[in-house]
């Protein structure tokens, strides 16, 4: 399996792998010997789509040269989003499966392998040196590559509106390192953001029961996991759909607050979930990812402040600050609301680190609107920040808006915004030199790995260039994360010295790079 995209997609990949193992399949790291290859795709923005399409084409090309009988199966958001178009654009793929089908992957793999065999038989019976070709530029921008068609039809098993949500009993093979895991607390999204296709791909918000999540967390902690990363499309909305006679249309702050205030005392919310997870015995961190500014409550702020195992870290994509942009983006929040919320969070949880992301080059963004965003960044001084250039997505309201900006304008603004954040990040890092921090030691790394680090995420924006670390002269060192560093998307702590891997340790900060800290064991 090749899994692309976000942590939520990775959990789907883990479920598929676990389901295959349960049904007696063998999993191999050697692509050439596999009877089937699954490409678990992302379709969040155009760059992610291009990566997904490139990976599919590379996989089918590899198959032709090494193992012609191998079935290629496409899963994830790209197949869910383009369930009608992809089978026509990529007939060489043997099966397409949707988000609802992850636990049925064994049956799909068997059918895909059979389908591949029958299609090869058809191709041998009907040789054709003049096979028609088709371009896939619709999905990969200006890419001019073409691929030959394949006899027969790909299998397609995709529901138009996903309703799937994993449970504790769901088979799962964790693909993360031993020390941390992702815990999916909900799936889908109810927000109407004008730039986003996720609700159409992933369906409406649906929460797991709190008891089911706690069972999974207990098992992970018992297995030695030191960090539970809670993920969903909107973690602050957790539990609101579990109330009796719930209505989906409570996305705005006013309606959300009113609905929250009407909940019974024993209702499941993010705050109640944090408190119950915090009560599990053991030494571990709890991290909340993917929160929406419209759905923060005083109870959530209090729970973060009072629960010692919940790291003092907020992941809250804001997208913009100017009211005109927030309205066009349909973010349901105003600039003043956002400023007030950040003030409440920082007052309620002293020392908390806030990560956010912004979109630049959105349709209608003037130079003045963009400058207001830069001023906001200088004012708030976010501890962690990523920047996207706006991606025009088919099927979204923003995609049909007038006043679209050029790619050059968007990229220039992204570079300007990241230049502002770079100075802020350097100052924040410098202020930590001399401090002692508790870290989770991840792995050993040599100088080449450090130099070539390329940390990026489609959901958080590029935050480190390939050569930003330069020649640090650290030699062999350890890579660790502090409590304000989420896996794969934030900074790292580079430790000169020996410490047990996969365990917590105390280190003293002795230096810094643009986004990373340098330390030694205490």
C-alpha cells in the first residue's frame, strides 16, 4: 500500500491493512512481488491531486515492467471525489473503492486480482497495436503524459455519500512509530466553507461514541503508546451530533453555543472526552488536532488547562483575518471574534502554543486585505504557522467566483507571509535557549537526514524548505518533539547525546535553527 495525504487518510490505510491481515492476506514491502497494490489517495488541493495521479500512473507503469499480473486498486479521497470520472480516465486501474468500503477491502482485492487476470486474457486474445490513448491532464494540470487504455472495465465500489466511521473492534495495523498513534474521534464535516470539497468527499459530521474512543485509548496506552493524537475534520464539533434530534445546521458560533448550552450534563463533548482520557492511568500525552474557531467553548479551554496529560497546544486553522475574506470563504467567524477567541485561549491556558494556517490569493483578496493578514500575524505571533496558496477546486463556490488571482500573485503572497513568520519563528526559538523541556524521543538521525529534511503537509502548508537546516555540524543526533510539536507538521528538537528511543526525557535547549531547537540531555 502507498498511503498519501493527511493523518485521517492514514487511519483509513491502517484499517485496510488490518482488515487484510485478519482475512489471511500477506503484506509485503516489495512492490514487485505483490499480487495487489493499493494507492490510498488524497484530493484536498490541486497539488495533492497531482501527487495522487502521478503515484497511480507510476504504479501502473511499474506493474507493466515488473509484474504484469499485479492488480492496482485506488482508494481514498480522489476515487471518492471523482468516482464517475476516474474509471474512464484511468482504465488501467483494476478497481476503485470508496471511503465506506475500507473494511471490505479484502473482498475488493480478491475481485480486483481476478479482474486483472481476465483483463490480461482479453488483451492477449485481442492484440491491438493502435490502442487509443487518453490524456489525464484534467487531473494533473499541464502534464502531457498519456497512457494506453486497457481491455475490460475497472471495478467500482463507491457510495456517493460516505457514512462510515471506525470502531474499537475494527481491525487495524498501526503504521505510525510505536510511541504515537492517531485516534479518529469523528469523520465528515458540516461546514460550508466556499473553498473546500471535504464535506462532499467525506460526508456529514459523525462522531464515535465516547466509550468506544476511550476503549481504544486504553488499549493504545497499554501497548506502550506515549502520545494520542485526536483527529477528525472538526474536533471541536465532537459529540454534538450524538444528542437526540440533532440538526446538522449549527455550524455558526451562535448556534453551536446555544446547542452546547442545551446539552445534558452527561453529554459527550470534546471537553468530556479530554477529561475521561486524562483519567487513564499511564504516562502519555493527549494532543487535539483540527479544531474550528467557531466551535470553541469555555469548557474546552478549561479542560485543556486542567488536564495535565493534554498538551498545551492548539491546532486551529483560521484561513484569514479580514472580514471580507472570511465572509467570502464562508468561515462563519469575524476578525474580531477570532481575536477575542485567541485572547480567551491564551488567558485560560497560559503558555499555550497556537498553530494555524492561512490561505493567500483567495478570489477577491486585494493587496490591502493581504496586508491586514500580515499585520495580524505580527500582532498575534503564532508559535506555529503554515501558508497555503489558494487552490481552485471544481465543485466549490469559490471555484466559480470572479476576481481569481494569478499563480504568480498567489505564490508571491505565500512567500511574503512565510517571510514574516520566519522572523517570528526565529525569535520564538531564540527565546527558548536555556530552557529545560520534556520531550518525546523519536529516532536517531544522521547529518544527511537532518540536512535533507522536508517537512510538509497538505493540511498545514509547507513550513520547512529542503535546505533550511543547512550545515549544522551536529553529526549523529536524536530527533525528538516537545509538547508543542505535532508529528510531521511542526518543529523538531535535535539532541546531541544518548537517550532511550520512544520515551520521554528532559533536555536543555542550547541553540536553534529557523524552525527547530538544538538540545542536550539533562
